[in-house]
C-alpha cells in the first residue's frame, strides 16, 4: 500500500508506447534477473493473466509460422493448433479459451469456442499415505521424498522417461509440422484444473521434444510463477528454458491489475520490421501501469529477500500434518508445493463441477478460514511472505475439519 501511494504521488496515467517510466524499467530488470534468468531478453506488459497468455500465444504462433514459411504479410496458418494438456485453463479471452479442452470455462460461455489444441493427458502426482505416487491409469512410480520428483539428472535416464519420450514423439509424428504452432502448458501445477500436480518428468520431456523439433514452448506461470511454488518460476523447477512465459498474480497480489509476458530475443526479432503490421499490436490503457509496476518492484524484492534469507526453499506447511491428511480415509491425495496445499477428497464426480469439497469449505468458513472449493479439491494458499506459524494453524484447522465433516453432508449453493 505504501508503494502504491509512492507511485500515485509521482505518476498519473502514462501512455506506454514509445515511452518508458522508471517503475517499468526497474520491474523489467528484476524480472529478467530472476524468473527470466538464462533465457528471457524482453518483457511485454499487459494487465491480467489471460491477456498475458493471449499475447504469448500471438508470439509463439508468429514465430512458428515465420520459421515454417519465412517472413510474409499473411501466413497460411488458419489450421494451426497448440499442444496443450487436459484439464488446462489459460484464461477467459477468446484465443486462449480455444487452447483448452471443452469445459465449463469455454463451451458454455462462448458460441465461437473451437478447441484448437492437441490435448495430452499427462500423468499426475500426489502424496498418498505419506508416499509420492506418480500415476496415469495405473501407478507408475513411488517416491519417498517430493524432491526426488525434480531430480532430473536421475529421472531422465529412467525407463519411465523413455516411455514418455516414445508417447510424445508418436504424437508429434502423427501431425503435419505446419499444424503444430507451439506448446502451451501450466508448469508443475494446474490451478483451476483442481490443483493437479503434473509429473515434472513428463513436462520436462514434452518441452525438450518440442524444442528439439523447432516447436516454440510457452509456459503459463500466471498462477505458478514468482515464488508461488517455492522457486522464482516453475520452469526453473523443471529445468527448462521456455521461449515465452506469462506471469501475473503475485506481481501485485491483486492490489492493482498487472501482468507480463517474457520472451527470448529470437521471439522479439520476429516482430521487428519497417511496417506496422509486422509489429506485435496489442496494448491498452493499463499497459505497464506505473503504480502497478511500483508495487510489483517492491513485491519481487520482498519475495527474493524472504527466500534468500533461508538459503533454501522454505516449507510453509507442516510435513507431518501433510502426511497425516494424506492417510485420512476421505482423502485420495495431497499436494503441498511452496505456498499451496491441496487435498483431493474421495467422492463421486470429477472436474471443476464436482461438489465433493463444498461441505469442507463451508465448515472451514464457519471457523473463519476462507478456503475455496475446486471440484473435489479443497486448497489453502498463502503468500510468499506469510509466516510459517500461520500456515501451520490453517492446515491444523483443515485436518480437524476433515476429521469431523461427514462426506454425506449435503452441499448448499448460493443462487
């Protein structure tokens, strides 16, 4: 709030095209030094996550078309699709809606919705009875420690890795090269899809195989980025260098609208030229809003200081309590990653429209804990600067509630 007041005392509205202000310059440098370290060279400003992904979609499709056909005024790209994941969600603007499979977020919301994706169903991970289990329609691996899932040097040479490679290569080989415009995925954790923890090995190999075939890779880190999962970016956890990445939520923590799309210099060069139609024409009044940028600069400094003080990734949620919840009879799996804790409840139905977690979230609200239901998943989420003691109080309350709430309690819905 103090940073917002500081920004407001100096800046009003600044038209950003061909103009820069200090908060935007400072934020750009911070982003490139942290979440964009080793791969990003440019930052494009917008005002919300969906728009940031929409801009990134324009970037990767133009790059792919340029690589396939060379620079031209019009491309034969009408049938171009993205590779994406089942249960994905990238926002509510028209282009990115088409990058997700049919769901309540798109098919019932927009008559023009047309799924323009090759949708893969990735293996997922959750803690069950204190073990981390990787599975698709069957159990594929079990790990004692969550960190083992990100040990790529060991996992990339495994039999499972080779299985993943063959599956992904078969998908790429089944499509004509000009059909595949890029890869778009939420790295590590799908948010609106039910806090699904995707096997890091699968996403690493998927990104590697796409880039090996000249297919641009974009990561949607609107939810997962900026220390949400305990690291500056989820891409870094996977060990990948994307071509494009979108960030939003933790830039300002919701105080002001702000989002960014980071890109490599190769992506930027596709839009260089002497004609206006060659440029990336996407902007509006809130582009790089100076007060939002001022707040984001301070937020990123706070996150970096908090995580650098400990020298290691902090554990926000008590490990024993997480294990206890993972062994409860009405819980089918648990995910605790950075600032996120999620428990998938055993029950009928699946997906966003399932109601298995409603009774639990209602009981929590009666105790002053405002958790949100996501289908059969109930989750808690703190900020990167929340004190661990507060997180432990919240997860203890959830454990107690799960022990007492009956699965048969009838959910009530507001009109």
